[in-house]
C-alpha cells in the first residue's frame, strides 16, 4: 500500500517538473519569437484591427497608428491639427480657410478607404452641426453668440418637426441654411454677384448643377444679361483670334449668340468644339 502511494506521488511530482520545464521552455521561446520577429512590434498587433489601407496622402503613416489614433478613443482632431496647422496653402484659400477655426476633422475626412480614394467626403450638414456647437469661453464679441445659437437650434427643431422644409431654400435641410455659402464659394461665383450671395436659392449642397434649369432658346440674343465676357474678350485677342475663328469679324463682345452654342462655350457655330487656351 505504502509503495503504491509513493509511486503515485513520484509520478505527480515528475509530471509537475516536466510541465514546469515545458512552460519555461515555451515562455523562453515566446520571448525569443517576439524579440526576433515582427510580433514584438506594436504595429503588428494594431494592423490586426486596421479597416483598410490609408490614402496616398497619408501612406507614410501606414505603420504609425498613433499619429492619428489615441488609445481607446480612436482618431483625435488634435493629432490631425498637429500636422496640418501650418498648411499655409490650405489656410490662404477662401474655400478652405474655415479650417483655421473649425477644430473638428472626422465628420468630413475619413481614412482607410484605399490609396486611390481622396480622404474627403464633404458633409455640409455636419459642418453646420459643428458651427452650432456651444461657443468657446466668452470673450470680446461673443456676448450675444449663445442666445443666437439657442434661437437657431429652436428654429431648426421646429422646421424639422414640420417636415424639414426650408423657406426659400428648397434643396437644403434647415440646419444647412445657417451656413453662408459665399463665405467659402465666393471665388467660384460664375454669376459675378449678379444674383446676390444666397447661392442656396437655386443650388443644392450635393452638386452645383440645377436639374430644373432650362437654358433659354438658342435664338435668344440677350446672353449678356447673365453672362460676362472672359478677360481675353476684353483685349485685342478677341478681334485677332476669337472673332476670326468663329468667322464673325464684326461681332461685338456682348453678342455671344453670333459665335457660341448654348450646349457649351467651346461649341462654336460652324466650327465645332474649339479650345485653344
């Protein structure tokens, strides 16, 4: 009886020793594996959760998740701003100068969609939501900002509850109407302010084109009511080149209909598609 018990105890001890040695060997092997291979790099584990490759503009950050992402929180605007705050070209263009004070990025900029995709998905509604966030601590000129914000939010809520229609702006959500189109798009005004600053009376935020628009008849002769001549037509170039190409040597600058088709400015009557600039 005693001998049998002793054998069992010896077997258990031996098994424990073998298991212990095995665990030590396994542990040492894992340490060596992690130390000598890519398993020891944080990026290897981070990439297991990557939703896809970065855009070409951010390709250099492919192995540096921490450049944009904060642990647990995900991408942080502060990390974007750290790189882009000194982007002079961005801040000097009227269309993008609002980035200097917006302080929020992820609403319009999304990554991990591939190298062939630009990381911009402009969302005017998101831009309006950012603009309507509580203002920063009060300072000079901000005394009336908060009451005005509350009034706008109350109006937006009423408009949403009424079906989302915006009086005078058929293509905009109530929230989008708080944006000033000309503040960003003033340099792209092809109407030269003939129709004022309120682009949203005709245009939508999804595209500049107006599906309902119908150009007047090609027989119309009052083009200059809407269209201004390009700079080249204000110089001798008009008589030396443009009028001769169109075979209208005596045309005046305001007589667009003599040379141009309504299909396109470059569609010249009797000549076809012509573009030499």
